[in-house]
C-alpha cells in the first residue's frame, strides 16, 4: 500500500485533526522544531500529534503491519534536541510528535511526567514546592532522549545518569499494548529502557523520585586557552579524590567562535548544590585568571534558572552535530585531546557560522556507584571503571556546502583522540548515545553481553521488530 493510502486509513481510524500533511499550513512550523537543521531538512509525509496513550496504541495497531512491510517508516519525536540526523524525524514517513502529551502529577516523593513535557516546565512546577528532580540541564530539552539514553544532570555525581532515577516507564509496545516497566513489572524491559533508546516502544510517561531542592550556586566562567591545562588538572584532581564531592557539577570546555577572534576560548559550567557563594570545591574553577569578567554568570540561582541559562537564547536553527568518546580521568590524555582538537580545527575555521567546542564532563566514581545502587542500566559501565570523563565534540555551522568538511574534520579529530588514548591505555569503550553521530556505535560500546540482552528484550516485547525495521532512526539493536 502506498504511504499516502496508509495515512488516509489512519485519518479514518483516528481524529483527522491529529494528522498534519506536507503542504498543510502548519506543517513547516511543526517540522521546524529540531535543534539541528540536519533534522529540519528531513521532511516526513505526515506529522502525527497524538493526545493520549490510547491514540498512540490505536496508531501502532493500524500502522504496525505497514511499517513492518516497509510501506511506511516511522519516527518518534520527544522535543527534537538530539542533533543526530533522523533520530526523531523521517523522510517521507510519519513522525509521531509527542508534544501534545502534557501534564505533571506531583505526589509524595514522586513526579510523573508526560512524554511531551520539557525539563524547564518540570523544574518550574517542582520548584514551587521546594522540590527537584535529576533531569536534563537544558530547560528546552525533552524527557525522552535523556531518560532513554543515559542523561547527564546537574545532580549526576550524586544520583547517577538521568535514566537511573526513572521509577517507571509507561510504554506503548509494538502490539499497541500499554504496559508499565519498573523494578517489579516487566523488569527486563525496565532495565533495557535505561539506555536502550527508542528500540522498545513509545514511552508516554516517566516517573521520577523528587527530592528537596533549594537554591544552588552556579553559572559560567569564560577564560583564555593558556589556562585550560590548569583547569583540566583541577578537574582530574577533584575526580581522583577519594571523597570527591557528590554535590558538584563540573564541565570544562575549550572552543572556537569567530566572534571571539582567532584564538580558542574556554568556559567552565559549574554548579554546587547549596546556596553557599563560591564554595571551596569550585574555587579552583571560578578563580581562573585572566577571565572575561563581563561574561561571568556565577550566582545563587534556582534549578529552573540554571536550566534556563543552560538552554541559552533561541538562536536561528543552525546545522549541528555531536561526536563523543570516553576517556579515563587522566590530565595528560585530556590535555593531549585538547591539543589534537585545537590543531584539527584549523582547516574549518573559515566555515561560516562555525561555533564548536570540546567539552569535558566528568563521570565521578560516585555517579557510577549511584547507577549500580539504583539497579543498573544497559550502558555497560561499572564503578570499577571510574572516574571517567566524557569528551564531547559539539559543532554548529551555517551552510550545507560545509557539511562534508565539518563532519570529516570531526571524524578525524575523534579518531586521533581515540587512537592516542588507546595507545596510552586511557580509552574507555563507552560511547554516549545522545552525543553520538551516525558513524558511531553506542550500543556496541555497551559490551557484547549488554547488547545481547537488549536484543533478547527486543525479541520478547517486539517479536516482529517494529522498532527495528519500522523506526529506522536512532541506534538500532540488530545490524
Ligand atoms: C541545549 C542542549 C542541552 C542539552 N543538555 C543535556 C544535558 O544536560 N544532559 C544530557 O545528557 N544531554 C543533554 N543534551 C543532549 C540531550 O540529551 C539530547 O538532546 C536529548 O536526546 C534530548 O531529548 P529529546 O526528547 O528532546 O530528544 P529527541 O531529539 O526528540 O529524541 C531523541 C531520541 O529519543 C527518542 N525518543 C524521544 N522521546 C521518546 C519517547 N517518548 N519514546 C520513545 N523514544 C523517544 C527519539 O526517537 C530519538 O531517537 C542537550 C542538548 C541540547 C541541544
């Protein structure tokens, strides 16, 4: 059956107003909702905007056989913040846009979040009650990408990955059945969802534990490249302490943007979970000198304000791509990675609109211990591996004609960093799914045993492989 006929049938089976077809007045606005222009350029035949889990169930029952036979492809969109091309949009297919699934229920010690919410709203609502949750750092970011792929929060050193905190996933399976996955019900699915991406179903609600959350101290400090090695050393020193702080969020970056001139600039994004101004643990990072004082945003702020600052202003949608790897917390290899990055950027600096950074995000030992204590996930990391540092290559640029140059340069820089780290026994075989590009293999990086378990769970809950064959975007479990 032609995709257009599949869509016509769906319009008969479900309220017609839920379907926005190419050419409709609001189609372009609804397809302009991605963080990266690489995803905006993908044009589905139809955008499906369900208003309930029952509508998603009916949709999957109708469309499943057609997606399995290759007549139409599907994509699942949370809030479109993952730049990976095609992970949440599909050319000529049907994109299931979850933005209308709204609502939060705050109960004793728990918040239940509908799949179309964004972290900013969650923090605003919880903040009114003096509560917080270990979610994404950007107010604009969706719930799904983080709760299903790992997720780094302001509280990761204390609470583990975002997916580790999830208490319950409400999921519409390939069959259309709506199930809960938690520590007791469908426990194998629960564990698989913690890091397994969009491979098992469409999640409609996430339950998280809440905690008391008062004001924090945090923000950004900007400085110059000659101080970066010293900042890397401070980062590693803190991570290697036997009593490294669990209340601290450290993220250090070096990068390039033409507006700052030809030299590399550096940024520390620092948070401490108490209102104490400039606590001792942050001072090595806040006192870096010289710095651009006029850009320093360190202050006492709420969780919602911190997430708002992280989201930044809404820039014109740029082309963007993420690549990543993970290294051991060793100052010398991290410094070498920064040098490889700085030298490797030279050929693409003339590309219009280039803004890029190498961002180091620690996975303290306490993060990995918190993962294990909450039942574990699919990611294949253990406390014995730590402390680790996630190395993210984040790039924005303006023009399609520069795609090949930018992407090849990033591939090459990543390859050099990984081979140097491997040669020095500092490479960790873990790739963070959220920050991975198409050429990377995060699920393979979880290890053979974890991958085999994810495949087993997929066969149990989706025996025909709807979320493998019919939802091609993202990282899949079978070749
Ligand atoms: C400004 C900014 C800040 C960021 N901050 C952080 C951060 O603090 N920590 C961090 O770890 N990462 C961060 N990231 C990366 C972020 O984790 C990803 O962008 C994340 O995937 C966003 O989630 P989303 O729901 O918006 O994703 P989308 O792009 O909509 O989806 C991502 C993937 O998840 C799947 N998916 C989404 N919802 C569902 C669902 N309900 N059911 C099944 N599959 C679903 C999609 O199919 C897709 O494969 C940031 C990105 C940006 C642009």
